[in-house]
C-alpha cells in the first residue's frame, strides 16, 4: 500500500495536493443537502484548514505561500456556503473561515488583487496560481458576481490564468503514483495466474485501436459534411420578415467565437457582441483588418431583424498615442467605432438607429500591465436590446 507521503511526492504541485480536501469541500457544499449542524460543520472545516497548514509545514512550503493559499481557500469555501440556502441563515453568515483565520470579510476583492500580483511573476508563484485556478474552476466569482458583464470578464481572466500556467508548466506527464517499492525475494507468479490479466490487457488494447480507427473515420465524414454546409451560399439580406435569434447568431459566429475573435454576452435583455484581437485595427489607426469584415456583415444581417437602437462603442488601452492623426485615445476609439458602424448601417432599413460612442480606456477588462492585456482591452462592443427584437417579431 502506497503511503500518503509517497502520494504527495508524486504530485508536481504539493501545495495543490495538500489543498485537495478543501477543494473537494467547495464542490460538496454546492451539491450536498443542508447539514444537520452547520456549526459543527464549520468547526470541522476549521480543523481541515489547520490540517492543510500542518501538511504544508511538513512539506517545507514557504510560509507566505501557505498563507496566500489559505486566504484563497477560505474565501472560496465561504462563498460556496453563502450561495446555499442554509448558509445564509447559519452561524457561517457572519463568522466564516476568512474571519476566523484572517479577520477579514472582503475576500471577493482581495482574491483577485492577489492573483494580479502573482501573475507579474508566474514562474515564481506557479504552485499558488494553480490553487487559485482550481478555485475559479469550482465556481468562485467574488466581485465579478455583482459586476456588469462580470461572468464574461471572469471567463477571460480564467482563460488568461490557464495560459500562464501552461506556459510555466509546459507539457509534462502527471504520474498517478510514486515509484514502486523494492521488495526482497519477490515471488514469481505462475503462468496460469498471468494468463487472464494478459488476455484482458490484450482485449483492451485491441478495443482502443478499434475506437481510434472508428473515431478517425467519423471525424473525416463529419468534416466533409461540415465543408459542404459551409460552402452553401448565405441568403442575401432582405426585408426583416423573420425573427431575430441570438442562438442562431452565435451559431453563425461559431468559428470566430472559437478563436476568440468575437465574444457574445447577455445581461437581462441587453446583448453585447465584442470584436476582440490585437489585430482588429492597425496601430494608432482606424483602418479595420479585412479579415473581420465578414463577421461584421454577418452581425449586420441579423441586426436587420431588430428595431431598437444599436450602439457601437470603441475601447482602447491606457497608452498615450503620439501620432498626428488622432489627438487622444478617446478620438481614436470613436473613429474605430465609426468604421464598424459604416459596415453595419447599409444592412439596416433604419441606418439612423446605429450610433457610436467612445469609452477610451475607462472600462478595461484586465489591467493594462502587459502588451497581451492591452490587446485584450482594445476592442469594439456592438450593443442592442433583445426586447426590441422580440416585440418586432410579435
């Protein structure tokens, strides 16, 4: 039997391995029925956090790293409890784990401040960043739960964190166990006892090869059908006799969404289509990259089935521009929005309902600390209401 120490040694991130029981508790709180005694459950989790600290000390983890991981885990556990019906009326509501260990209640804000600080040197803090990443995967939202377009922004941050972790870790194989212990004078099993496991192993290998072959044939057939569908001509724009469907629009933009060139967000009755990518416009210019025009024209054809106002809002980063064409980021973002609006208007029966505005660098999705982050913040939002589309179809 493999000991607990050998299991932890097999993990590339011992901090994450020590945090597994607490991370499992986050998922358990969201799915399990109400506990018989919330106070006893709180004391149990306090002991589990202390056990996590003890394991980390035995592994020789840095004190500050353990404190940061404890802060994130307590915040995630407190939010998981707060989102349940029983957690809002229990002792946990005003005396959670973050209060018990850190005497704080604003973990939803500091969680992401800590994450931003660690991302400045991801290689040096990769173990703690992985713990934070798993907290996000298990549903932690913090301040983004109450922020406008918060879920969309949180998804972008989570994807950025995953890219940083892959860049730091690289491709490696995660072993499921440590090296087998050496035994003195091992017994040699008989051929009869080995026959059944070997036959079973051979059957599994044959089934795997059969599955790979069938899956390859299915992918090839599906690819041919997909190419045939994409080769069909799109209908020409006509009078708005159909019904607007956000789902159909997202399906039509599936390829652009898959490569993060376009994102679609919905809040209440307002939909926002965001054009992303550092190559959307030339540097310090309002000249649109030609590869984005098909997607914008496709959006325009679907907007023809709506009747409400359409707002095109330009965003920029916080870097000052020094060219003579535009005097400020506000003017540059406004000109870029007007470039997109000129493509939308011809497809609409009332072009005058398309207006442009500039947010400049006032609404960044992520901090403007790196060229990659500034590329994310340079974007165009196309905003319209679904209520107008529904009333038009009725």
